[in-house]
C-alpha cells in the first residue's frame, strides 16, 4: 500500500498563477445583490427577464432561492416584481412592463446606462450614432433600443470600412461595455481616419473591469504554458479573455466549473494561469484550484494587478 506522502511525491508539480483582478465586477455584484435583496424584501417568486448575468452557476443559485427567469415579460404575472438584467433593455420593454402592470426593479449596470446617456446626447446634438459591439448581444440590443434614431451597429473592421454616413461631419460612436479599449481600437482608428470629425467617448469611460481583466491575462500569458478562464459559454467578456490568451500563443480554454477541465491539457504544462470573467463567482475559481490540488503537487501565486474599488449602490427602494 502506497503512503499518502509517497502519493504526493508521485504527483506532477504544477504552478498556478492567479490573475488579478478576476471575476465579479461592481455591476455584476450590484445586479446579483438586487435579486437577492428583492427576494428577501418581497419574498419569492420574483421574475427576472433574461439571465441577470451570463453565468450558469449564478442563475441556478438564484433559481433555488425563488427567482424565475423568463425570456420575455409577457410570461410574468400582472403586478409581479420583475427585474431587468445588468445588460440593460430597450425603452419599449419598460413600456411593455408598464402596460402589463409589472413592478420593475432595474438592475442595468450604471456603466451601461452611461453609454445610453452618451448615445442620447449625441442624437440630441444632431449626430448619427454608431454602436461598436457584437450583434444580438443583450447589451447591444438594449442600447440600440435606448438611443433614438437609426443606430448603426459596427462589429468588424469590414463594417467600419464599408459604413456610409448620412453626413460625414455629424457622426458619433459609442461602444459595448464588455469590449475594452484594445478590442475597439482598430475599428475606432478606421473610423477616425475616414471621418476626422467623428465624436466618441473619453477613453476613461470604457468599462474599467473589462480592461483590467484583459490586461491581467496579457501579463499572465507571458509566463504560463496554459490559461484557464472560468466563465459561461455565453459570456462575451469570458470568451474574449480566452481569445486574448490564444493571441499570445498560449493555449487557452473556457471552463464553466471544475468538471470542465481535461487532464490531457496538462501533459506538457508546468505553469497554468487562471482567470475568471466578470460574471463568474470566486467560488468556482476556488473549486477549480481544489480540483487541481487533487491531481497535482500545486504551488500558487497571485499576480499583482490593478486594485478595483468601484462600488455601485442599490436602487433606493432596496436600501443601500
């Protein structure tokens, strides 16, 4: 019989570098808190239009507490507490909710709301508005329904090169918050070269969490043989973290939880980097590390990174 000490010696050594920052951003924390506080204050069931954030674990956890997730608000009983997700919704959805007599709590991320305000301001100033983002993403759908006029969606460099404005001197752009400065820079460069008078947001208005998590992945990619990003398949920012790792020539995989890893990935790996998308809870990262400890003789290092102190208060009706 092999002793536990000998078993440990037989394990392959593996170094893990944890990205910092990783996981929940302030907007996600606020949205989840809104659902939890609503359940505490009003009691279940409460209804949530679409996933509150793009993470399966979070959604399933809230379902167990009494949250009911629906695709559209016509599935919600009259007068019920109804929460709109962190991604934001079009104005017409608010109108439909009012007609149906729903009691709405809006969990739209304040940074997304800021983009809505910028778009409306550009429109009021007589400018054509371009939205840089991914087609059919809930945030993009919501933003296009919040800004008046015919908002043009640009998703690729080809879109930017082919765009034909109504007036080359009256153009503006806004961006999906889960895209970073780096994600949008090439498209913005093309637009500025074609239309020198184009107006756009200040770089400081780009979502801090997206930029910080992507910067951390770029740092880790220089040091590791493999990157694991904890997040759901439908999470835009989580997928982007994987893409950035791959762009740095580091094999990168999106894993929903500890059971998603494949030991074959680690055959020639001595050092692995781990991060998590902005909608992925730390409990999933902890569980992944515990799983790796079972398989490997693990050493752990946490990357020095940007400190995040952003906090968004809850709606006044739920307390602060």
